[in-house]
C-alpha cells in the first residue's frame, strides 16, 4: 500500500495493509490498475478476505481454500492474491454463469479455479482448510455504494434470504476440514442475516 500510495497520490488505508484511498479521479487510468497490480475494492471487502486467509487453524494449512459465493470476484481476487503469496489455491464457486465469468476474468493470473455451481451443493470434495462464505443478503449495509438497493429489497425478502444463507452455511461447514475455518460474511446489519444464523 505504501508504494501504491506514493505512485497514485492516495493515502494508505486504515484497516487493510493493502488499501489505498483516492479522493477522486478514474482509477482505470492508473498504471497499476491497467497492469493488474491493483484493483478497485472496498477496504472492508479486503479485510474479509484477509481474515479468511489469516484465521488460525488447528493443524497445517494444506493450501486448499474455497470462496463459496465468489461472484462478482472482488474478494476472490484478494483471496487469490493472498493464496499466491502463501502457496495455496482457491476454488471459487458461483451459481450464475455470467458472474462466474467475471470472477474468471478478475482472477485470471491468480491460483483460482472457478466453477459454475450452486454453493448449497457444489459437488466438491470436502476437506478445505479455509472457506469464505460472503453470503447473498439484503445488502442493507451497502446502501452507500448501492443506494438503489433500498427500493429493490423489502422486508418480505429477508426470510427467503435467511433460508438461503443457512443452506449455504451448512454447505460450508460440510466442506471445511476438521480444524479448518469458515468465515461467514454479509453486508447486512440485519440481525436475522448475521448473529441469528
């Protein structure tokens, strides 16, 4: 982050050691972004991937990591970059073919394999050391970035999302190895989507 901040005129992030904040401008014009050395991502998303990669395990980390809901690919990119540093590989699962293609493009130079499958039953062999589940949610915690979500989601959507989230979490728990870690994240502050799981 220090080097990127120097070349972009940005400031280093507060929480993520990889984040740089820019006050304005088009990040696509930055050489680091054009050369795929940096990408646009919320610092909170970076922290989720970092936490998934650094959470303590019981036993050796065999380098088999899973991003169970990988689309559109922001956290998969961060997790893949960290996996590359650690000598690990990431399997990304995304139910939508279009979003799976976005993940494939975003992670093309990283040790990430992307499957188009339903995370509730992706057909994978259990035994992952680390599983990141950034579950589909109401998005109420991301209204700053996606203000239109307040009109697309209603209270009636929450029960169905909670069922989906629980099924995905059960799948993650089946796929992680004993002593491994599952990181469950949503961008919703709604209690039924978070602590009530």
